C-alpha cells in the first residue's frame, strides 16, 4: 500500500509541474502572417467529463483553422498536444500563450477558447486533458493532418 501512495503522489506532483515552453517551427511566423484568417475552416471540440467530442479531427496541412474549444463540463479541462502545437503556425496574438503553456489550452468550466492555426506538417498527433486522471478516464483523441 505505501508503494501505491507513493505512485499517486508522484502522479499528482507531475501534473503540477510547470510545462516546458515550445518553440515554433521554422517559418511559422511567416506562414501565420500570410494566412487569410477570414477563410479559416472552423472545427468545434466539446470538452466534458470525461470525453472530447469529436475525439478525432482531420485537418489539411497548409490551410488555416479556427479551433473552437467548448467546455460543457462542470470542471476545468484542457486541450493538450505538444506535438501538434509544435508543428503549427499560430496566429501571432495567441502564439506566445499556447507555446509558453507547453502546447496546452486551458478551458474553464462553461468556457470557450479559440485557437487560430495553420498545420504545417502532415502526421498523426495525440491530444488529451492533462488534469489528474482525466486522460485515463477517456479524455484523449487524435488529430490527423493530411
């Protein structure tokens, strides 16, 4: 039993650790400046206890996106994907906050956050909620960039 308590304590401390800031990919600032944000395709993801809906997004590399994160739950959640946010050009007014948060967007209970971005590299990118135990209870998904 003491071993289990130690493991739980380690998990909780890891969840409280400060995120590592991300660096934008080469050319991201230029791609963001050149994007026509008025033509961004809109995708809405609902965050709730304990799921994302939809749990999979399909995006096209090079095309601007408006990612709307809506927390319909009673608890704060986040949309975290360091690999994905490390492979996109973020609109300049939000780049600093998302990159500084290690590729995580915090969404308070009942709140909405919008992130404007251009996916730069095709790939498969996992996302989850890093609140303690949320991912293990089902808050995870993936982004497919073609």
